[in-house]
C-alpha cells in the first residue's frame, strides 16, 4: 500500500506557513508559483519525464512547509529538488547539466516568464544571445556548491524521506476502469493529466493535503465535465475511496488554479519590473521580494520571526482566515466564469 | 325395495328441515369464510398501504439525495457561505446519509514530514565496526534507554555529486519496508551543526550478531532444524522484498543479522533498488552482489536480471549454513564461474537456453557436452553434501540452477517440502544463544570480499557491448577496488 500513499502536511504546518518569516500570503504564493513553474521548465529542458519533475515539485512544496521560503534562493532550491529527484530516479542528471539549464532559464534570452504578449504590445522577437547564458567556471563552481548544500538541506528538512506517490498512474487506471467514460481515450486522458499537472502549482498545495486517489478522481471529474463526457449516475467516486466532501473541495481547488495562475504571473511581472536593474530573465529572486517588502513598509525577515507582526497575526482565527480565503477564491472563480 | 310405499329416500318434512338446516349451516360457514377473507383482505390492504407509504417516503428521500447528486460537488461547495447561516440540520442529515451509503478506505497511515532530529539524542556505547565501510556504533537513545545501532553515512567531501545515491536508496527502501525479517530503520539523525549537513546517521534496530561471525566461531555446524528456521526467515524476508519490487543485490551471511531470540533480519540495503518486473528496457548494472554470492548470469554480464539473483545468493547461503564455509570462494570472476560450473555442472543449450548470447559467454571455453556427459546438478550436490536429505538436495540444486528461470521464487521456496519434513524447523525461541561481539569488542577485519563498488565500472563496461578487452578490465584491474568495497554498508552487528 505504501506506493499509493503520501505523507501529508499537518494542519499546524499549513497554518504555520502563513506566519513564517512574516511574508505576506500573496508574496508566498507568487514565490511558490514561479518556483514551481521554473522547476517544470527545467524538467523539460533536462528531458526528464514528468514523473520525475512532478516528484521534484512535491518535494519542494513539502520542503517549504518545513523551512521558511527566504532561507535560500528560490532557483537554487528548485535546482536542488530537480537534481535530487533525478538522482534517485532512473534518469540521473549531472550537476553541470542542471547548472546550464538553470543558468539559461534565468538569463534574458530565455522566454521563461517573459511578459505575456497582449494586443497592444506584440511579443518582441525572441532573442538568443549566447553570451547571456554563458556559464563561466567560477560561477558554475559556486552554483554547484549551493546545489549540494540545498540538496542536503532539503533532505534534512524532510528527514530523508523522499517518497512521493503520484496520482497520474492511478488516474489512468481509474479511467480504464470507467471505460474512459465512452469518450476518446486520448482526449479525456490528456485533460485529466493536465489537471493533475496544473494542481502541482496550486497554492493550496493539493498534493500535500490529499492522497493520490482523491487527486486522480477529482482530475477525472473535472476532465469529464470539460469534455462533456457522461459520468456514471451513481456515486462512482466512492468506488475509488473518495468521499463527496473531499472530491468537491479538490474539484474547485483544481479549477481555480488557472485563473489564479494568471493573476500570479501579473504579480510576478510587476514585482520584478519594479526592482529591475539590469536585463535578466523572468524568475523572481529573493532581492525582488525584499524590495517588494520594503516598498510595502514591512521589515525584511530572513526566516526569523519579526516580533510585532507575528503577535499581530496570532489572534487571527484560523477558521475565519480559511473561510475568508475560500470565499475570495469562490468569488474569483464565479467572476471569471 | 318396493316401489309402492314412500320411498325411504323420498323427501319428507324432516328431510326438508334437515336440508334447510344444513343449508343454513353451509351458508353460515360461507359467510364466515367470506368475512374472514374480507378481513384478511382489508388487513393486507392496510399493510400494503403502509408499505407503499414508507416506500414513497423512501423514494422521496432518494429523490432528494439524487437531487443533491445531480447538483454535484461543486454546487455543494458553492453553498458553503449559506451553509454558515442555516447549516446544522441539513449538514447533519447529509452526513448520516453518506455514512449509510458506504464505507471508504482511508489512507492515513503515511504520516507527515519534518526535520531530522539531532544525533545528540543518542549516547554512544561502543564501536561495532570501523573501516572501509564507514562507522557503525552501538548507542542508547537517551530519552527511552533503548539500544540501537548508529550507522554513519559515509560522505566523501571530494565527491561533487552530493549525497551518495546508494545511501539515499538504502534509507528510502528501509523506510518503505515493514517486515519482521528485515532490519527496521527508526529514523535518520544528523550532527548538531545543521548549517551544513555532513554528519548523517541511520538509526537501526540493534541485533547482537551477524550470521557470518557466528558461523566462523561455532565449534559445530547448525542443526538441520536450525538451518531450516534460518532459511525460512531469510526466505520470508526476501519474499516480502520481492513482492514489493525490491532487489537486495547483496545477500550474504555477513548481511544477515541474528538476535538472541533466534530472529533473523536482512540488513545492508546499500546495493538494493526498486525494479520493474519483466522490463525489457531497464538496464541494471551487473556489478552487484559480493563475488562469492554472485549469480552466473551476472558473471556472464547480463544487464537484465531480476529477483532470481537474490535466490542464487540464498542457495549460496544455504550451502554455507550447512558447512560453515562459503560455498563458492572464487578468487576472481573467471575463477568464480569455474567453481560454479564445478559444483553445478556445465550449462547446455537445453538446461539454459540462450546463455551463449550473454555478453561474456563468448569468451567461455566450454568442453562440448557431447564428448563429456556431465553429471546432473543433483548428483554433484549429493556428493558435496552427503548429510543433506533428498528434499534438501532438491531445494539446494534448484536454488543453484544455472538457468535463472529454473530457480524457485521466494514464495515457492517457502512451500518446499524440505521445510515440512522431519526434523521440523526449530522454534525461534529455542535457538541457542551466542556471545555477542557487537555488544562488547571491536570486530576483527573481515576476510570476505566486499560487494562491488558502485561506479567502479561505469556504464560503458556494463552495456551489452562487452568486448574481450573490457573483460580483462573487470577480471583484472577491478580487483583492488573490490577489496575496498562499497562506500556504504549496513553491517552493524
């Protein structure tokens, strides 16, 4: 059974994250979103299968529930999680490959998180200036050192437990059991996997709060709705040991990621533009976040608790806070629908 | 019988009266019956009505539930904010109805995640082993007073690939395992300075002995009943591993631990890995398993192998338990193969179809089977182990089949008649005890060769293209590395 279940985040961990290092929630979300996207982009360039990259995403999310986000540079932690999961998988990648890929992704030549083209401003022609992403040996060495340090840090923070069960294979098995809901096999399977992959980016950290079977069922439910497939009329999710309550939560959670992600991109772009000193890639850094905090008049805490703010946050009722966030999300979804 | 007088049968007043009475009675009866029927009918109707009413109620209820379903989960979530205003009865009803409907399997046993604890939670008692393999010590957890084995993960600071993948795999596999014949990993702890993670210790349950040193020190070999107990435990542990898609890849007597209550546990998962059954694409390194326990297909350079290689090692361990001596002590790969063929006979195209296609088989000079008919494996085994029963000989020779597909699986082996025959396996609790070296003194240096070192032979040599030049490589120059052994192992007792 162990290959079907994951360790889950405790409510304390989820709550604690909100008071970690006095980072406002939307900043945490922006960091989370952009780093997870960076991890995915790196996985593609490193030609890793999604099963490996997705595990890296999950490990990274777990790590950030244990340690404050500002402890290490976001791109370094992302690189370490990819390096570590690849090493444990049948597709190991060398530190140099990882270094080159991240160096490219963070360079201005990469299109990672480049401004979304709109009608007024057509996308600039893609530039490819090799000197932008040339990696001198000394920079490689310092990256390598940081990579190994972050790798050890992630392992330490997770008690060396690198087990991740992904819902993707389960989803395919469930679809087979449901006879692909009598629709095109590839259409509904692709849509289902798309939901699962998108859920990796969710700020609700669905992979840390739900077991793979529930994620798989929710993704199938959403995909079936999208392609207009006819689902069984009974409570079919119970066959896969998911109750309605959880399914409902996940269905909404998964559907909300798209709109939320769009907003995040705007946030990230704005934040980066405001601290933009020289030309560079689209990924935000710790300096961007520190700049943003200064602009908001908040103290910059490097992971430590800053006195007044945390005492200010203490009395906030956890449930009320949760309810408020859910309502916001609902309003957002209804607004976009 | 006269026709004149009144017939005896003629109707008389009497008769008429009688008849009327009879008729009346009959009618009465009929009426009663009818009444009874009517009553019953009424009753039935009443019952039916009641039933219908309840059924209708049920239908209504179902309809309501159904409506809920049609609305679907999103709708329900959408109702969340109104729920807060008037939630209680509705919510309660829904909960109870969903409780009625089905029991769901809950996956909650996986626990959570969090930081490692510090090694300072343990008090070191004594070193168990120190050397090329790293450092293993007996220690006591301060909080609980429990004795454990601390194994330090050997990290080479010059190795720029980070934490050793073998160590990480070992930790993960041991974490995933839960079986009485597999050593338990309690946790992973680190040194106090957490700014750089350099000191990593695996906390394992402590067992007093390893089988190797017991065998070396025993004046008399194990009794047949004891051999059976040990083999059964070994086999049930391996059966667990294989059913969880784990290959151990370094089974040998020094990796089998024994406590003073006769319990055997498999340890040292430094070579272990998950495998994909029947996978034709997955290439595995053939540089695994300590030479003396290495299966012939590995020696012949096959990069596609499976649980059968562990079963070969079990065969070698079986032989060693009987004689207290490692069964096949080859000096190098070629010598090992020679010793295997001496014990098990020469492979033929019949006994092992396809072995000639294995990479290293090309350089084999085998006597042609037609000129010298080789005796069967069983005959050879019987000569080597004269005291073994015939069931034992059949088990051992099947484990040591040259053809991997002829070896029994671990679960098949558990059913073998050898374990059913007298003498029966000895109860673990009745096992003899031995003085524990790990408890007190430093272990002397081991003479068994070590498991091959990971990375000593890179994939280039491990591929299918295995020329004669490279053969010299593994058979010759690999020897020194072989002595040094893997960077990381788990022999703490």
